[in-house]
C-alpha cells in the first residue's frame, strides 16, 4: 500500500461509508407479522408509542409471551443480532477512518497531496 496511497484512501472511505450505512440502517430487529399483530392487539389501549414498539422483536415477544423460557431465548437472540451488527458497523467505521488517515499521511509524506 505504500506504493499507491490512493488505494488505501479509497478502501478506507468505502469501509467508512459501508459502516455508516449499516449503523444508520441498523436498530432493533423487527418482529414477524403475527407477533406484531398480537402485540398491537394487546397494547391498543396503551397509546401510540407502545404500538410503535410492537415492531421490535424483543418488545413484541415480551408482550405476547406465554412461556417464559421461550420468550427469554427469543429476546436474547434478537439482542444478540443487534449487538453483532452494531459491532460490525463500528469496526468498519473505525477501520475506514484508520485506513483513510493512513493513506492521507503516506500521500502527504510523498508530496502527492
């Protein structure tokens, strides 16, 4: 990469953009249609904010659970998905920043920028 710092800069920016898109589009995993409908039916008297939260898998599962063990496993799986995607997005953002700055520093040292 020392021969062509432009490649390092481009790869860094691409990773940074990919990580930012993942971070902005990420969030709580969505619940399936059946669970969402049951949750909304149960929460219809609780207000609009509670109805909106029924789209989240962990919340909808907690509100419609009949078996505590199954609910705990479903909520844990939903939370693990969210943590994993968030960690990957943050890793890509960090690596993109480091690669971009490294490419700029190498290019400056050579006098290309």
